């Protein structure tokens, strides 16, 4: 039997927890083997004060095979805790060399995408309603700084809320207000078999450089003004709420103007609404249009959205352009931008035009 701790009691008494988990009878918990995710698993499945409505837990682990025997030991630690807690355990082993060879500029990002692909597959097979991850306050501060240095706008800087839709999955981050130290305390107190990833001590990855160099420097600069990590996390949460408000407004505008045709499915949006108000809402509207056309797919890059925006502004009626994900866009004679995801094969321009003018 596990002993109750003040921190575990605080977790289940977080006022927002019932809202975040609303409608979840079973959740998939992504567990790497580190202290943070092992503490999350214990809070969800092992704490004495779990409420009656708490969802069933299923564990998912992704073995990237990046560290050989160390990666296998991570897997073993997660499987050990899952067995100890009596919850189902699912694992997928990836091909490390293939990941490295297919990484398009960022191995870190390639590994992240691979994990989410595995999680989505397991989530579907196990009929879980949400994926739960152990991202915490320090992670939020690191991500905020990473995106700031990459030139992200409001969408990127505020895209780390407690509940999000990622690749078509409902993702819950219930530890977003917790610090890394809080989770280490739980891991130590409950004698959880957590693992230290040796690669975290390397400056190869951007996040590690932020964690090991940038944030400690900011903590020293902040001094008596408080924790830099906590302040950055609060700023990110404020931006997330502002982004949510903007999204609600944009979504309403989009839903009121969108058009849809079937066989094959095509989604349209009037040029007028995209370029209105000097185009200040153009990128947001086009992101909604893209997500509507390709539900569950990764959002397009900024360059791709700007390419679409430019097409909307200058395209003459009848103009046709192919973009990412086999998406073909067409400017209709009534100034409506239509999008269609064609099959993965070559289709003559004339046939594509016939697709758009049908119905």
C-alpha cells in the first residue's frame, strides 16, 4: 500500500483536475522512465487518495533505442512500475538508425513526432479518451524560451496549455503548475524506480542548452525578483489564454463563412474574409481552414501559410496551386479559395480543375 503524501493530496485537489479529465473513463499515460513521468504515473494510478471518478490508466512507453542498453533499462523501469501498480503496459521499440537518417534538420523534433505517432496508435487500440503527459512548469519555461529564440509568434508562445489537441489527440498536462523539484520529491518518497537519461547532460540538444545554460543564467539575473522559470511559465500561460480567446473569435468567423462540398471533399473560404481588416487575421483563418481540410494532421509551417496567403491575395479566378500534403488549392470564379487533398498520384491539371468545378 502506498503512503499518502501532501503533494499527492495537492494533485487530486487541484480545482481544475475534474475539468481537465472530464469525459475520460480511460487515459493513456506517456511514461519515459524519468522521475517526472514516473511520478505522474504514481499520482494517477498509485496514490491512496485517488477519487472514485479517477480514470483507468494505461501506460505507453516508446523505446527510441538511442542509448542501447540504457534505453532497454528505461523500458524495464517503466514496465516494473506498471506491474507494481497493476496497470496495462504497452511499448513500441523504434529503429534508432532510421530515426537519425530521416531526421529533417532536428533529431529532437523527429523523435518527438515518432513518439506522438506511437501514442496515437496505442490510444486508438486501447480506446483511451486522452493522452496524459508529465510536462511541468520547468518544461513550460524551457519550451517558451526555445520558441522565443526560434521567432515564434503568439500561436507558438502560447501553445502549451493544460489541455490541447495534438495530432488529433486530446492531450492533458495536469502537472503544468508543478516544478521539477516537486516531482523529484514524490519519486524519492515513493521509492519509484526512475531513471536518469545520460543524454540530458549533453549540449547536443537545444532544450538541454536552454536547461543547462540559459535558464540558470536567467535565474541569477532575476535574483530577488523571483524564479525566472516560474515567471516564464506564468507568461506562457497568460499568452495561452489570450491565444484561446483569439482562437474562439477566429473560429466563429471561420465557421460562419466556410463552405464544403463532397465527393470528393473540398473546403472553401471566401477571399474577402481572409484579406479583410488589412489581412491581420489571414494566417489564423488559413490555419483553421487547413485543420478543417486535414483533421489530425500536423499544422503547416509558417512558410506554407504565407505561401497560401500570397496565393489568396494575387490569384486570378481559375488559378491552381499544389502545396504540402498533396493539397491542391483553386481560386473559384466567385473568389472563394477551395482546397482538396488529392490521392498520392499524378493527376492532370484538367482533371483537377474538373474536381473543383464539380457539384
